[in-house]
């Protein structure tokens, strides 16, 4: 029996709102162990091939107490909250945590992990287009595989890895399809709903989650396109949390037609191409990743991609959620502002901090931006 749009959305929003509870339920249902993948990018496929539940660790709104002893105050709020939650024991039930190092703060976290579960840290090559970059990252992924095998006490076979890569490519294709369909249903897929749907993927078994998204796509298409008379924007940044930021957009009757957010579409817009081995395929995926401030690109393709995304989605403007104290993101902002001024596309840059509790200034700036569109 096909489920309704509201039934599926309510399920996914409940998952996004209660991640700890959702992970426990998923593990109990599947009998799998959970492996944490610290933001922003990690080889979920390796954990999935090991028969585990990959869990995305993106921090959250939490009072910062213990982290002050480990990280400076100018570390970004995602990393501060991840360390705070680790030190508080929130991640203790995970079997392991995989930590990337695309920025200086993440390098520190890999060396100063305060959770009880074992940490496996690795480094993405920044000069990604060289042939040796694939060799290097394949070696890093093999190290993750070997350490995870030792922690779990079981082998991760090449066959299981190949199956995981193929499945994740399917998952990514389904997610790209969802973002396209969502553009025709802006009244139902509001900014907060859209974000919650995408966020739920971090706390569910990917097979169940993918089936939910496929059912949601079917239900939305069956319902037919919706009319939308409000404004439309594209979002870009690392994350667009706290949730109150998206609620402000809804308050001013603004819909999200597309995103370039590390926590959202950047996760599934690039497939792992066929290569000599599954791990080389995963390494090639990083080599092909484009348009992200954390993936070195001297040509700044992100700027041109965002101009195209605003135009193709018929958005009225771009909202940049600039993560506070994120140097890679800050470097891109002046280039984005210049390019969008030349293109005649309105742009607003607001500061994002997961620990923010006062939103009056942001609300005023968003109101002015929307009224000017």
C-alpha cells in the first residue's frame, strides 16, 4: 500500500528531530552496529560494506562546556559541538568514528578525540586532480578498512565494497531526483521540511531511507505540481542550522529551489565512478567533487555553478550561510559577491553559528533582502 506524502514527511521529520532515538531504533531493527562519520565528507560505503549503520555527525545546538579545554573559541560551531557531544558521552555507543581532515580544526579533532569509541582519522588529498591523489586516498581508505576490520572483528570484502558503491550511487541518483521533484512542490516541501528530509539520511539505514524517498517522489508526482506565489532562493554554505534560520525564510514566504550545502546536496551530487577497485572508485569520487570550498579548486567552479543553479531553478536570489570561523568558506564569499553583482543576481550573506539563540538581526536582514527581490 502506497503511503501519503504527509505520512512519509512526518516519519522523516521525526527522525531528523530525534537523531539519537532514530539511530538506536535503526540498530535494533537491523541488528547493525553504528559507525560515526564526522562532517563533512567520509567514506560511508566502507562502514556500510562492513554491515554497519553510518551515522553523520554534524554537531547541533548544545551548551558548550567541556570543549573549551580542547578547542579555541574561534573553532567553527560544528566542530565545537561535535567535541562537546563526544566529551559528554553522546557518541559512546558508536563502534567507531571516522574523522576526515579537510580543514585545520578537523586535524585537531582527529588528534584530540574525547569519545570512548575508537577514532579513525584520515586525510583527503587537496591537489585532487593528480593521478597520485587517487593512489594516496585509496591507501587512506584501505587504512580505514583495516582499522575498522580490527575494531569490528570481521572482514570487509571487495565484493561487499563493490555492492556498497553501487548502492550508494543509486541512493545519490534518487536524492538528485528528489531535489528536482521538490521544486514543483514548494508549498509542501517548505525550507524546514526539505532540510529535515535530507537530514534524516544521516540517522537511518540507507536502504530504508532510499525506499522512503522513492515513495515520496512517487506520491509527490501523483499529487501533481503546486502553485507558488512567494519568492524563491538558492542556499549555499556548510549547513543552514539552527532550524530557526529556515523558519525565518518560511515566515517571509520564501521557498528553497536548490542548494549547494555541504550537509545537503553536496553529499549526493557526485557519484563514485567505475574504477579498478571499489576503494579506487571512492577515491575518484573525491577527485571529481566540484564546487565545494573544502575541495581545492583554483578555478572556483562553485561560483559559476551557483549562478547557473539560481538561473535554472528560476530563483530570485542566493543566500549564503557563512559558517562562523570557517576560513575556506570565507575565502569564497568576496568572489561570489563579485560574480553575482556582475550577473545581476541579488545575494545576501548571513553568519551561521549552531549556538546562536538570538535571530532578530538576521530576521531584519532577511526581511530587507526579500522585500528588495
